[in-house]
C-alpha cells in the first residue's frame, strides 16, 4: 500500500460525491445513507451519474438517520476531446430543464451500451448487454456494469483489469463518449439553483496547461468550485488543486467518490483534509 494512504485522515462531516444503485454504486440509496451515518458523515451528497432517481429515497432515510442529505448529480461532459465530470450540489431535482438534459444523456447511455455490447460480441464475448443489465438500475447502464459482468464470467480478474483490457481506447469494448457540453451542464446546474463543481480534477489525463484551461473556462461559465479533496488522492494533488481553487477564486469541495465497499476509491467520509487556505463550499450553506 502506498505510504501516502497512511496520511489520509477522516473528514467526519462532509462527503459531497457518492453513488448508489441508482447509477453505478453497489449500495441502495438507503443503505448508502446508513453507511454514511456509521462512518461519521453528517452531510452527504448523493451524486449519481446523469440522474437523480435515488434522491428521494436517500432523503427519507437521511431524516431517520439524522444526516443532512444534499441533492446532487454527476454529469458527464465532453470538453476539448476529453471526458470530464461535473458535480451539481444543492440542486432542485424537479427543475424541468435539468431533468430534460439528464434524460437525453441517459438515452445516449442506452445507445452507447448497445454499441459496447456489439463490439464485445464481435470480440467473442456474447450476451454482454443482458449480462451487464443484471447489475444496472432501470435508468443507467454504464461501463462499470459491463465490467462486473466480464469479471463474473472470468474474462478479467478484477475491475481494473477489465478497463485495461476491454473498455479503454483501442480496446474491444471501447466506444467514444459524446456527452453534454460544459456550458450546457453548468447552465443546467445553475438554473436548478445548484452549484457546479469540477469532479476529481487531478484524475483526468491532461497536461497542467489543459487543466488550467478547463478551470478557467468553467469559471467563466459560472462554475462554483473544484473538488480539492477526492478519494484516494495524493496529498500533493490536494495541494495542487487547492492552489487552482485559490487562483481562480473557486470554492473547494471534498468527496470520496464512493461506489461501494467492494469498488470504492476510498471509504465514505475519509479524504485528505482540505488545506486551510481554501474556502469550503459548505461555508456558503445555511445548514
């Protein structure tokens, strides 16, 4: 285990990036909230991919568990040849413009899933669509679900192995993503009364110059924050993201990107502590 993992300390209040079975997580919204309570999280954002179907269930459980549930979403974006993710926090899940945009993304996801299955079939892996669907929710079928199917059937030893061998560029099951624009995404989130956050900016395979360009454009479009502390992130990356937040006068968010006990980057509520020179996004909230 890398030495830097030993430096990660619990952030026992806020976890603003998590997933449930409403997208590609392995815990139901209710079970996610219950686990968050066990881990000492007091403010939890459910940010499923391109959908908000789990929010109401999570809210009901959060009331029982005395956890503050922040309505959220993680939206897939195509930007300058790269796929990036934008988290929306404190959104109105009944906003019609936001929901229309998310619905279109989910329609695209379904077509992309069919294309992935077709490519895998040509590579000698039949039944991938039906197999992946067994792990998916009614509204979201993504690469993680195909990965679980491929591991179960013995085509790969684990999730990491699946992506390396099958689901990345130039591999049999890779399909290029054509997602929402950065401008539309920020407008949807802002229009729904929320705050837009660049998710795990250190994880994208881009140069420092390109990352700065992304942050600058995001800021100009009305973005609010960047995820300074994310799951399994090296402390030096946290410091780098903190410098970006300070330079571009953006708020700092923190989220584990928890997908479940079996495949999470890190446990709920446990990320490297935010540096003292940034302004936490929750400092702008009233609860």
